C-alpha cells in the first residue's frame, strides 16, 4: 500500500467504515531526508498505519500527533530535523529535515475532496491536491493548474510559502510492441525508471513468460491490445517488430491517442516507407511528426542493450522536457 493512490483509497475506506483517520503528507524536505516530498502515511484511530513519511524515522512521533489531531479535528504542520532532540530520538540524525502536514479526514481534509482525489486517481487522471498551510482551504486541481509540477512529478510548496501542491500523477507505463532482444533489456530498464512494463505481441514464441518474467504480456493484435490498455498522457509506446502488420496498427493507435512518446525501430529508409504507409492510411503529417524514428537518442548504439539505453533516455527526455 505504499503508492499514493493506494493509501488514499484506504484512508477513504477506513473513514467510510466509521473509523477516525488521519492523512500525513511530507510537504517539504531539506538535505538527506529519507522520503521525498509528497510521500504519505495514513493512520487509523487504533494506531494502524499504511504508507510512510520517513521510512520509519519519525513515524512514531507523527502517529502521536495524528491521534491528538483526531481529538480536535485540526491540521498540524510538524517539522523534524537534525537539531531537534525528538528527531535524534526517532532516528532522523543524518542531516536531513522534513516538514509533515497532518490532516484528520472529515475535518481538516474534507471527505468530498478526498473522494474526488481517489476517484480521479482510479480513472488514471492527473490530479493535484492543494492545501493552504496557513488556513483551512483544500481543493483538487487538474494538471492545467500547475503544468510544470505535473510534468516533473514534483510536489511542493509554492513561492508564497503556504500553498502546498501534492501531485498525483497516474503511474507511468511503457508499452513495447514486439518481444525481441531489445525489449528484453528495455522493459526491465523501464521498470527500474518507475514505469509499469507491458509487452504486446501475439506470437507465443516471442511473448513468453520465460523470456519476459515479471512483465505484463498482452497477446492480442497490437491495435486491440492498445485499445484495451487505454493509452493516455502517462504512456510511452515503442514498436520493435520490423513487421508492418504488427507495428503499423500499433503506431496508428498511438498517434490517435494522448501517449506522450512513440518510438519506432528502423532505419531512415525503413521509416520513409513507414511514413508512406501512414499517409496512405490517412494520418496527417503533423501527427506523423510525433514519431521518434529511428528510435532513441543518437549515441551510436548498435547492440540491443545500447539501443535500449538510448530509447529509455529519449523517453525520459521527452517526458521531462
């Protein structure tokens, strides 16, 4: 239950079940803080907790404050740092400092706001939670409100020193079409970078569990598989089969979606022929220009692993730029 969507959904379930619940969120960090801004911990009135705000360093102190907050319904802004005796006592003596916002659900954190946040997260919609650290205002915003924060997945306090924005982006996904050698390196690399790895290939000899352990495998025809996956702005698509019968339907599906990245394996000559087919299929030149081909940054890579590295680097560059 360590992901943000999971702990918030759990907090809502506990509250609806009649339990007092508190949500604790890291709003600022300095130095070697053990957990990033936006990390969350939910605490039930009986002391049960899920999630983390410090990897165990200050959880005990946060729980005590959370249970006190259930008594008066008021939010608390806690700060722990190397100079605090309490921080030494709980283990935060590594030079870091963290600031934690503690909010009782139903009081400081309105139930309708929490429910809206959980619902939008479940629908894979980018959504932000905005809290006035100096007041009672709480509301949910879309990605348009803080585009840079959403693009960089960066929760934090605005320049006014009191507006905290928690970014709740859907998990990143990488969908690779074609269970070839490059994919065997690229998909684990994507997982290491925080992406959910998905392989699409209707050919059993290529898309086997033995070749791709711990990867979701979709053995449908690519356009059907991508339609079922539901491409969105947090999804990267990479086609690797060299077979137009497999690659082209996936490319067209990706170009008709909000996928933030589409990369296609093949030489410049191969891509020129691909462009001809796409134009014949009615795809506009502007849309075709979204394709990264030949796939990956030009680092001179030749081996499957080197091509995978260049592809992953280009995906990251596209997402963050």
